[in-house]
């Protein structure tokens, strides 16, 4: 099987690449520049002829993917993970919206026009496209989000809102654009979308400084690894999560299991509280004694009874299982300390 993978140098994309290569797939990794290709190659030195590269400097340009989707042997599957998820100084939320939405539409158009052998496209969406963040998070009965739910954010909300609104809407409108494309254009391929909440876990790609951390892991570094014993525990604003290795596995299953066809899957391991993360880190990593907020040890509960997301459909159709919280947060924190030491 031959796979085209976008965002292959990112946090999630590099884990997907790892799992594809380890299972014998042949992969073309799509990245923005030659120097990023060189970095990916350095991270996968034994890939050999199973890995080649396609460079797309700007995924919003019409026809951006026309050349990279052409290949001999041709592609069977496309996995599109590339989308902006870095909060930094931006001039407008269009910097989230345009690459997310146009990037998705452009790749689907190019596949339809130039890669007729592609039978499946997997899109990395997000719980940002599912959850209504303006709803009362502590509503009773507890809200359990599923594949039926869509964020109510509008394009205008996104333009006037903060960066969270910009990111959340970018994921919603990109995913909508993909479903609309399949419905209207009736291409040769089917679509599977994955909607994970916050994704945490060790990095597969190399970085030389914690300043280069991806957005979700930077949250763990700043609030739990580089904080202090007496700091206040962060509010459980984002109570649901998934391990990056499990979301990578979900991508492979979404790409290969016939019954996944046409489905949207919530991929969520469940809730995790700030106190739980702190307890796990303090128990397993003595070095963090003075650096991780103590909170009220013993307690594990969320500060309020918050919403959850259900992965029942993914567990049933994809047979997904999830690893422990200890593995996710302890593996990540140990790696963050190593990265710090190399700085
Ligand atoms: P990273 O920032 O680590 O990776 C993002 C990837 O997308 C990189 O390859 C990046 O390339 C590429 N990308 C970003 N902006 C653009 C752009 N304007 N044009 C072309 N390529 C771009 O983030 P993650 O790995 O965490 O995110 C991967 C996917 O997972 C995204 O779709 C994200 O929305 C989704 N997701 C992530 C979650 C998380 O908690 N991490 C949660 C839910 C969904 P470059 O290095 O060149 O910028």
C-alpha cells in the first residue's frame, strides 16, 4: 500500500509516519520545504526507499497538491494531518482558517483530478469541531459528545473571536468542507475523519528546544513540568485527552479498515484532571518534586463535573484500545526533561 501523508514533520504526523513505515507501507511525506524534508529524513534514517517527499510550500494555492498526488506506483490512501495549531502572534484568525479549509479542499480536488487510484482519505479533524465550548461545561445531566455533535461556531464568530475560536472554527469548517466535497463531487475515494481532543505524549520528531514544542505538549510543559510545587493547579478547562500513539494507531486503522468508510470517529481516551497529571508526575519523576504543582494530593477528581467525549464507535468499528494515563504523561514529562538538558 502506498500512502500520501501531509504534516509528516508535525507532532501527530511523525507518529503516523512511524506507524506506517513500521507496518511496511510506502509513504510520500508532504512538507513545506526541503529543509523540513531533511529533518524528517534525519528522524527516520532507516526508512530507505519506503519514504519519499513532496514539497508544497503553500497549501492554500489552487492546484497546490496537483503534482505531489501523482506517483508511480500510485497512491491508495491519503492521510491529511497538516493544519495550523500553533498559538502565537497572528494578525488575523484567517491564518488558522485559510490553510485548514483551503488546504483540505485543495488536496481533495487534486486527488479527484489526478490520483484516481486513491480509495480512501483520512482527515485529522478535532474535538474542536465537535464540542460547544460556549455551553455550560458542568450541565446536568453531563454532556457526552459523540460523532453526532458539531461545534456551533460560525465563520463570523471565528473572525471576531480569540485564537481559540479561530482554531476551533478552522477545524470545523475544514471538516465540513471535506464532507461536502465527498457528497457533491462523488469522487472515487471515501472519507474518514478523526476528532481527537487534546493530544499529549512523547514526541517522535526531533526538537532542540522546548520553545519548539507543539501547542498541546507546550501546555503540559508550562503548567506541570516547568512550574513550581506551590503554584496553583491549572483549572480543568480542557478535561479530555488522547495519547499521540493511540491517535496514530487510529489513523492507520481508519486508513485500512473497510467498515470505517464514511464515518466520523471521536478518538478520546477520557477525562484527565490537573490534579491527576500532577499526582502522576510527582509520583514517578522525583526531579519534578519542586517543579510540579502539588495541589491537594490524593484527590484525582476534576474541579467540576465536566463534559466528556465518547469513543464507543471507534472502539467498536476500529477495535481501538487506549493506553494508561501514566504512560502518556510520564513518558512525555521524562522526554521534556531530556530536551531541556540538551538546550
Ligand atoms: P504540529 O504543529 O506539530 O503539526 C502541524 C503540522 O501541520 C505540521 O506538519 C505543519 O507544518 C503543518 N502546517 C501547519 N500550518 C500549515 C500551513 N499553513 N501550511 C502547511 N502546513 C501547515 O501540530 P499537531 O501535530 O498537534 O497537529 C496535527 C493535526 O492534528 C492538526 O490537524 C491538528 O488540528 C490536529 N489536532 C491536534 C491536537 C493536539 O492536541 N495536538 C488535537 C486535535 C487535533 P510546518 O512544520 O511546516 O508548520
